[in-house]
C-alpha cells in the first residue's frame, strides 16, 4: 500500500543505531545515509531489493512541517511486517536492549496476527508483526491484551 514512510528524530545517530539493530531481524537495513547541515540529514531503511518499500528517519526540519512542528510532539504508530514469529521476538528483544520501552510483549493481538510493540527513543509506537496462517495459536490469544 505504501511506497515509503518517514519520521523525524531528535537525534539521527541515536535513531539510526536503534533502528538498524531493531529492524535487522525483519530483514531491513540502512541502505542510504544523507548528511546535510549539522543536526540534519536522513537515513533510508529497506530490504535493499530494487523498488522495495522504504522507511526514512530524518533529523532537522522537513519542508512539509508547520512552524509549530517538532520531533516527538505527535508520536506515530508504525508496524513493520516480520518474516516470522521468531523475528518478532528478536525485534522486541533487541529493541529493549537498545533503549526502547515496552509497549506490548510479543503475542497474538487479533487472530492470526502475532506482534510486539515498543516505544522508540522519540516516543513513537513501533510494532513488528506477522500472520501465523499455518501455526496453532489458540493458547496465545487468551494471554494477550489488545493494542491499537
């Protein structure tokens, strides 16, 4: 549905390090780095496949911002597609070990979607999830709270 999505971070290096490590289990990596003036620039995260969707993390003031806009003032919710349940678990583990806050441990939220939620360094709610179409999931459903 989307070609690309972007967020603005208050500290690009911190966010680049966080997202590079946290999204690696999902098959995503930093494929481009762009530097501008001090405190400004952006990274592009993707699978690296030609014409694949991508995620941009920038710092500075994007041209589409209003005067009162600032990073982290209105957190975003982003869900990254994971290749497996194990990748969701690893996303969650690595995110917590690199500074994210827990916002929902791995589990089934809506059958058959298995996901986990983290709060990134700028307050954004990030999620990784996969569809468990061929796996037994009944025991997971009763133990997890719903997340938006």
